[in-house]
C-alpha cells in the first residue's frame, strides 16, 4: 500500500498546469516544478513523459 502525502494533489492535470509544465520542464528541476504545482516529483516526471517533454541539456551542467 502506498503512502499518500496530503500535501500533493491527486487529481488530473488542468490545462493551466499542463501549459505551465510545458514552459517550466525544460529549464527547471523536477523538485522545483513539483513544489510550484503542489504535485509529487514522480507525477511531474510521469506527466512530462506523457507529453513528450525533454530537459534542456544545459540544466545538467554544474555551476548553473
């Protein structure tokens, strides 16, 4: 049985959330997006995968 964190939403993504995810996903870390949207990191990764979103390589470089 999975532990449900009451701080995170367990509802379908709204159109506004999807648009924000599309804007933020390439340039922000998943934990930042999760905090902004009030969702789990796993939910962010799963939804981004469904939408075919990719990270920009520059966010993975150290010192940025």
